[in-house]
C-alpha cells in the first residue's frame, strides 16, 4: 500500500489513524475532485460504448455531488460483450496459467499501489468511512494475489493419476468454463468485483462484469487497473446498468458460469436459471442473519466492542453484519450498558472525513426501509438507542440514520428473522448456552456467527454446533465481520451461499474450472 506502518485490514483498522494515512487520504480526495461528474462508457472489446439511456452516480453522503454519468446497458450491448468474450476465451485459456498469473499479480500490485486513490473513491461512492474503504481496496489486492497463489500451489491443477499399465497415462486437468459473468454489489464495490473477476480470470475464463448501479465509478477504476496490468481488452469487459442489464447478462446463453452477490431471492432465481437446460455453475453469495452469543464468562468489554463494530460498520450494510445478540440473562444489563455507551460515542457524518465511523445508507430506499424497521421496533419492542433518521445540519443532504439497539421483541418477530441491511441490532435474552445455540441456528441463513465466552467447553460446543460458514470466538475486532483472504475464508451455509466454497479460501478458485480426465495409451 505504500504506507508507513501496518497495512489496513478489517482486523487492524487502527493502523489507518496515522498522520501519514490522513495526509495521503486527503490528497487522494483532492485528486478526485476535478475528475468527478464526467460521462463514462461501457468498457467493451473494440472500444467504449456510451449510447442510449444513462443514469447518474451520486455521493450518498451529499446527493448534490455528482460523481459521474453512466450508460444503461441494453441487451444488444450485453450480447456484444458476451460475443467478444467468447472469441477471446480460447486465446486467454491457451496463454497458460503462468502467463495469466503474471498479469493478475501485476493487477493486484497496482491495486495496492493505488490504494489511497481507490479507497477515496470507494468512500465517496459507497459512504464507507476511510478505514473501511481502505480495507475494501486492500482486500481486493489480496484476493487477486491469493488466487494467483492457489494456481501456483496447485501447479495449474494438472495432476497425474494412477495407471492400469505402463503403457497407459492418465492426468486430471482442471480447465476453464469459458465466459464468466460477475454481478457485483454496492457494499464492497472493489473486493466483490475484483475478487471474483480475479478468480475467474486466473482460472482461464474471460469475464463480463456488471457492477452495481450505485458503484459504477469504482468498477471503471478497477477496469483501468486490469487494462494497465496487461489484460487483453476482450478478456475483461464492463457493462453498466440497472436490474434489466444484469438480467440480460444472466440470461444470455453464451454465459458459461456466474458469480452473484446479493439477495437470497435473486440468488435463488439465478440458481434455478442456471440449471434449466443443463447445470452451469452459479456461485450465489447471499444474505445473513448473523448472531453473536454472549455468555456469563465473557469479557463484556470485548463483546460490546465486537458487537458494535459488526452491527454498525458500513451502517450495517454487510451480509456479515451482526443483527442479533443472544445474551445470557446474568450479564444482559452490564453488556447493554457497555454496548449503549459505545453506540452513543460513534461519530456520524461525511465518511470521507477523518475520524468518522458512521456514514450514510446507500440510497433513499434503504433509509425508508430503516424507518419502517424502526417503527416496527418501537411498536413491538423497546428502542434503547437510535430509531430515527438524521436530516438536520450537515447531514441534510445524505441518507443518514442513527445506529439503533432494540430489545424485548418476541422470538418470532421479523426483525429477529429477516436480513435488514441497516444499522439495527436486536438484543434477546437467553437462559443457557443450549438455548442460545438453538436460537442462533434457527434461521434459514448460515453466513457468520460469533461467541463470547471464556469457557473452553462452550467454545468447543459452539464450533461443533453452529450452522455458519464463518465463525469467531472472542473477537473484539468484529463479532461476526472482518474475514480476510488466506486468513478467514468467507462463505455461507444454507441460504447464505450456493457452493459451499468460500472466497479467499483454499477451494474457491477451483470453482471456475471443470475437471477433465485425460488418458493416453502409448
């Protein structure tokens, strides 16, 4: 990243508090100022395309700030992109895994070299605070390079098999599918676009990326990085647009596989679609309703810190956000006192500014959903903190809301069952570890979960019994959030994910390939 001191990750965010970090982030913001408000094209093979209808990209912290204008992709433009990707697939595959790794490593290094520039853009476009934005960008670089590491460690996934006779030779080879679609979300516009694209590319596929309509400028910046790293034009293309553009890409018969990050409803539709004629790979990374369990032996200070960071980081707009706290009755009162104190101390404002923790929600629809959830909480439970939108003073032109803590809801209340994607955490009282574990597992989702306990037996029972793909015990940096490539593979069980393989993990990149058994008799 080129900083002095420790790299910024989600587990080491304090590293971004140095004077050097503040200075370089300020410089990066100033560098973006003259480049905002421009009209940008699709990035298609054969040259950019920008005809037809367009949409605006605005800063959610101050909607008066126009970040850029982008074209709304048509089915014809999607067809053009997929066709070019199809033509480029064989040459990219035949470049060989070593050649692909060389280019992708260069791309990962460029992402890190431009970390401040990219993080400043993410902060402006998403509403992430400085440290969360830097974590997003640094993770992108690490994801790309980690997938290169996996290709190297696997020797390109070309392995000899057993023989029936000396004259017979068989090898197992993993080969790319061809054309891969990536539909990325707004909340991690760098990591969840560059990561899946990097995995698909290093495996030998060509990629058509459709970024979120809320974060097209970050996708444009990533495309520039990949192009500068030496990626041929047709190997990675970007088609901007809204839901109709994504649907056209997903339904295109020339797409061999897809990675989607978003809602369960859309993910299930894609899984069905990609199995309709014959099974095609669909990596659907969906939602979560992530619990943290707090037991009597817990370090309550660490538990409150971990819950606060996971519940309110990025305004709760993470599939891994902690939205349920199952706290033992013996420590509920002191835990709540600590949690409410930390919540009250959060700074709210322009997330691009130094020292701000909580920025805006991504758009007006999200703020309306928050207000609806807060009204339900007031009606059916007790709102202990927050519960209202923030529209006064410097916050008047953004989608700001107060971090919210809710208690005393009925066990079957929708706020305790449904993914919310806003800064609202529900506290529920339990009488035993067994009750807490049953409640934690009593959801269709299984993405992340956390436990705070200093009893080894409870930790073991939690790890053996929890139905989630990413789990943490006594993690102050984030009760349910903060996975990192090569450290904590990130993927969900049940309705949270379709493949059972986690991004940033040992088995992720192989999903972009299929096995071929090759027998030669000499």
